[in-house]
C-alpha cells in the first residue's frame, strides 16, 4: 500500500511539469508570433520606402546578384 502514494505523487509531479512546459511553449510561440508580425510590418515599411525611392530616382536599380568578392559564410 505504501508504494501507491509515491507513484501517485511522481505521476502528479510529472503531469505538473508537462503542463508547465506546455504553458512555456505556448507563451514562447505567442511571443515569436508577435515578433514575426512586427518584422513583417518593418519589411513592408522598408519595401514601401524602397519603391518610393526607386520612383524618385529611376536610374538607381538593385544589384542583379550578390556582391562579388570573398564570402564571409562558412561552408
């Protein structure tokens, strides 16, 4: 009979830990979702400014490809 109580206590603590992790993951997902929305708004703003600048200065164009020279990325 004494084995039942510690097992129930362990299961209860395990359930609490899983619930706590689920809550943490949900909060992190919500935080990342808000940050993604913020970054999307910033990208839209920058795209609008770029379009406006290209209309004001039609001779300026974006580079056709990546810059030449040594790459700084690791392979």
